[in-house]
């Protein structure tokens, strides 16, 4: 009898060490929020800030895979914290808008969500909670609702990427059915047409008056 073929064993995948527990991520978020807060208090533009060497820690200079993995992960947490932080303090698009225009729809999930934006601790806790939700490191109270939302876009098992994509889809969904700009454009075109007609009629009336005055003078 022929010996059964041996299936070659696959090499074990090297597991990379990244700070991926709720406690570690929460610390990263809090530290990043403090850096962003200081930057904002100094009056600097939040878009120009990047993660500091202090936040990267020992992984800032290492070239090995473990250091690189930690550095990339911390960068991702910082960028996500920065994005939420910017949305919390985003300017109201309707603040200086003319009264005759419809209010703009705000699609941000974090705009005006913090009750007291002058309280750093409240901001840190809020951002940490949101980041942990996105990383699936904390059980969400609205799990059923989110799952029902998932079913709308596809029937498959949810993972962290799906969670972020679904959130972005729902934020952008309002833009797909938002016809405010089209409606405003039609109104402006209609108003321009009315004004042009009025101006033309006014010119015709003035011309007729001028012609009548000319005839009277000739007589």
C-alpha cells in the first residue's frame, strides 16, 4: 500500500504585539486628546498637528516589526482621536448663513455631542468611548440597532471595518437625498428670470413714454 501523502504544515504566523486592549487604547486616546487640547489652546490649526515622539514612546525609533506595528497602531489611534476632536469643535455651517437659505444638514456624528466642550475630562471620556466602540473593544448598548443597520447594506458578519464603513454610509446617506442645493439653484434661476422680465418690461415702458413725449414735442 502506498503511504498517504503528508500535508506540509504551514509555517506559524508571527503574532505582532500592538496595544489593543481597552485600557491601553483609552490611555492612548486620553494622551492624544490632551495634546490636541494644548494645541488648540495655543490657537494653532488642528490640521497641522502630528503625533509627537512622546506619544509614540519606545516605538518611535525602532525599525523592527514590533516597533513598526506599535507605531502604526498608535498613529491610527491618534488620527482617529484627532478626527473626532476636530468634529467636536467644528464651526456651525449655519452660523453666518443668509436667512433666506435653508439650514445646512450636519452629517457629523460628533458635532455638538459633548455637553461641556470646555471640560477636557469630558472630552477625553467621550472620545475614548467612541474610539473603543469603533475598535469593538467595548460592548455597545445599541448593538441591536447597529446590527439592523448592517442588514440594510448587506447580510454578513460584522467586523471593525464594517462598523466604520456602516457609520460612514449612514453619514453620507443624507447627502445622497439632499436636494437643498438643487432647489436653491432652481429658485435662483427662477428669480433671475423674473428680474430679467421685469427689467425688460420696465425698459419697454420707458421707451414707450419717451416715444410719446417725442411725438408731443413734434406737435
